[in-house]
């Protein structure tokens, strides 16, 4: 039984599952808010409104579908990656979605706000000129490893130098 499972796994283990992704940012805002996790300090809280378009059904290199016999679902997530004085690498998940077999695999999302808070553990977002948004996904298989796939295409953006004081987003 183990040999059969391994044989099934090996048929899809080395498949390229990358697709082109287009990310557009329409609004970026930053606030300086109380950080309740530390001793009375304030931290940066970023707000990003974005568009994502991608056809996750077909891979970039071939016309072979990502959803083959060994794929149960895809776990999509948008991350922001940036550097600050205190940390060489910061990664924050801003949005996620589960795509099941049979769901619509053409993403065409417009004016989406971050699903999760974009907190920095200090003041590293203000005037940060190199924040990169990347759409990635985990392929959840029926048998085998859980590969991490990055979409080909990312978006770099800069945060403003001044904090917003308005209460709305």
C-alpha cells in the first residue's frame, strides 16, 4: 500500500504550479496606534486596498491544470514583505482564501481591503519605500508533500511619510 501511495505521489511531485499574477494597489494608508502587546508604546498600522487578477486553473509553463487528481484544494494568501531597522525581514499575511476543487479559479478581485491587520512591531512602515506584495499558495494534496508556490508577479509599493489622523478607512 505504501508503494502504491508513493507511486501516486511521484506522478505529481515535481509539477510546476506557478501562474502569472497581477497585483494592483489602489490605496495605501498608515496610522500610528496604541500597541497593547507592549509597555505603552505605539506601533504602525498599515491599510492597503488592492486588486488581484490571476487564472489559477492553468500553469504558466504548460496548459496543464493545477487541479489534477492529487489536488484537494489551494490555500491562497497575499503577503507583504519588507525590511526595517530592527528586522531584516518582516512578512505579514494580509489576505487569504481557500479554493476548492470545482470552485471558480479565475481571480478577479477589485478594491479588496486587508483581511488581517498590517501591524509593524514599531514604526517601520512609515516612509518605507520597499514593501512587496506577493500572492502565494499551498497545494493541499491527497497524498504527498504540501508544496508552497509563489505566483510569478508581485507589486512593490511605498508607504506615506505622514500618518493619517482620520478615523475611517
